[in-house]
C-alpha cells in the first residue's frame, strides 16, 4: 500500500518553513498596498494561531514544539506592540503650541457645528534668511507670544476631512488675497495680504483670519517649517513631477526643463516657491504646491511608505521636530484621525483654490488678489455643509488639473 503524500517525512518540515515565509510575504504585500486593516487582522490571527497550535502540541506531548510556537506568539505580539508604541511615541513628540489664546473672544469665532467632519489649517513657515538659525514655530510660541516677521507663510491650505472619512479636500488660500487681518485674540487690524496674518500674529492669527474669511470653524492647525519640508522630501526619496513647458524662474535663477523632474530637498523647495516666469503668478504657484503635495501623497499613501514600518518611522522622525500642531490636538486624536482615513489614497485627495475676482494694486500692500466673494461663498458653504464632493461635481473647473497640465 502506497504511503499518502501527507504522511511523508518531508511534508511537515516543509510546511513549518513555508507557512511563516508565506505569512511574512502576505503581510508585507498587504501593508505595502494599503490594506492595513487586513494586515492588522493577519497579525492578530497569527498570534492566536500560534498560541492555539502551541496548546494543541502541548496536549499531544510535543513539549519542544509547543514551547517554540508559544515563543513565536510572544515574539509576534511583542514586536507588533513595540512598533505601535514606537510610532505612538513619535506622534506624541510632535511639538504642540498652546492654543489658549483662541478662548479669548471665543464668541467671535464661527459656531462649532455638531459634525464629525474636521477642518485643519495647514501652513508652511518660510524662513527667507535660511542661513540664519532661528527658533522653530513651537519654540517661538512657547511663552505664548509671537515675534512678528520671524517667519512668513506662502502656503495656507484648509484641509476638509468629511465625516465619512472617505476623502479629503484641500482649499488653498492665495497668499496675496487682500482681506481683513485678525490676531490670535480675534481683534481686527485692518486689511492686508493674508500672509500678513501669519507674519505679524503667528499661526493663531492666521487661523482667526481664515475663520473670519470663510465662516468655517477650524478645529486644528499644523505648521511645517523649511527644514521639515526639506527632510520630508528626502525621507520619502523625493517625488516625480511633470513640467509641461521649459521656462526660467528669473527670481530663483532656475530653468525648468520640459518633462519629468525628480524633486527632493532644495530642488523641491524651488519648485513650490516658483511664480516668476509663470503667467498666473501666485495662482500657478499654488497649483505647483498642490501638485507637489499630490505627488507626496501618492508616494506615501499608494507606494508603500505608510505600510513600510521602517520607511514610516523614518518619515515621522524626519518631520516631527519641524512640525507644530495646536495642543488641543492630542496624540490619540491624531492617531484616530489617521486610522479613520486608512482607506483614502491619493486619488481621493482633491485640490482647489479660493476663486479670484481680479488683480489690483494697493498703494501700501502692492499687488493684491481680490477674491470673488460670491464664488468663494459657495465654496465655503460646501465646506461648512460637508458637501465639497457635490460642489466639485457642479464646478469641475475649480479642481486642480491633471499632473501633466500643471505649469
């Protein structure tokens, strides 16, 4: 009588070797392709499976195998727990800025609606004197005051995350928008370009100004400085963007050749700062900022950074010291928001810019943008009502063009 193949001596050792190898490969594939729920479930199943088989082997009298399997369960559980703890610790190390100033004149802020949607003001802190060592934004705000002129901000984006967490919408506010400026306590200081709010009154002045402009309650703010931007691009290995036509930025003395360009570090900063040599000036610079952010999101969300434990840890380590958030944004809330958006890939992050009415010249502020108030009102209402997706269906031209059409 022939021996069944399952009883052959080589089968069991092969299964013991092949199973963990296949498990690791499957876990890696799920993580790198954004299936984090499935990856977490697989880890839990592995721990329970190893523990269960260890008990079974113990009852059969196979003490050595039982001990090895139990050890495997402990190692998997300990490794997973350590990694989760390490990531949580890195998030906890992100500097916080005391947002107590927002409680002053609280009644002047837009009402907080009973919704799970979240609005975040994302800003870039631009240090024009990069060779001069300056304190970080968090360090500047440590004593509750702001040193006017230390930093400018050429980037202000309202990031709207809907209640269903199935997408994200980014509305850029052009830096030359001529609007009433408010300080962190909600006191108005006349009209100027909107970046004056950040320059003169810091991130909470910018937050109050954007709230008054939009009528939308901003729950949180985040600021990244030049060094953080530089290190982020290097940590992810840079990104690829397309230049439709060759042109020269006379201000930065950089020529951009037509075709795909690899952007990383200083080169990436030059790309997002470019506006000279472009017909649309500040608005085309915003398109470039959004296009670059889209490429970064594609790299981090779709190409494995989030699912790669080593890469994700490197990215967090690179930016955490150069990022500042409000201290109401707890580690748990940040973690919960990130986990809630685990199914959002780069294609579901959509970009638009506050509509322009006309260009003007002010005797004090210089060249300014006058916002199209009626068009802006419709856009902000869509944000307020958590219906930005519906707004874009009705106004498709407001969305950032395809990556090959961004000058």
